[in-house]
C-alpha cells in the first residue's frame, strides 16, 4: 500500500488568524483541519497590522513552511489604504499573489 502524502496548507495574512487557530483548536464542534480529507498539515500565520506591504515582508514564513497550498487572508488593514486608489490596492494584492506563486513554486 502506498503511503498517504499529506498536503501542507498555510493560512496566511491578517492577525485574527492566530485567534481563529486557538478558537478552532478548543471548540470540538469545529475542524482544525478545515474538514479536508487525508490529515493535512495546516499552519495558521497571522500578523498584526497585516497590510499587503507588510505581508510582502513575511514571505520567509511561506518558504520556511513550504506549503502545497497558500490561503491568503487580507482584512481591513490590507484593503483600506486611505491614500491609495482601490485599483492600486488591488494591484498590490495581485503582485503579492504573483510573488507568493514565484517564491514558493506553487502552481
């Protein structure tokens, strides 16, 4: 029988992810593994004040964990930039996604 390959999933972004991880871990009615089959290894990495620019500075977290899948969570701090047009914010998010894909080799 072939060994099961565990998927590595990184939930990456805004600070509430740390609280979410603890909330899920201690509530038996919720699923820490996101309800995915195959016992995936999931890491929740949230950063206070996680603007898109600050997330660019945290890309080493992705390299260190070496995930198969990255779930990017951008909240109010990342979306609301009072001195930028919405298109500029959207472009910065797209650039972050492209960088994550390039840095980690995720396809």
